[in-house]
C-alpha cells in the first residue's frame, strides 16, 4: 500500500465521524462533496 503513494504531494486529514460502511467509494464521494477535493488527484 505504501508503494502506491509514490508521487503523492499532499495528504489531507479530516477529523470527525465517517461512515465506513460505504467502503472506499463512499469515502471518495465524501471527500469530493464535503471538501471539494478530487480524491483521485496524485
């Protein structure tokens, strides 16, 4: 997993509650809608 982080310039940490029952797709959607960030940007 850490090998996949090559080329990543920024890591954002958000505090609060997150419903992980939706999986990685739900988390990516929450990042896009709540924080107006592209979760797939390297």
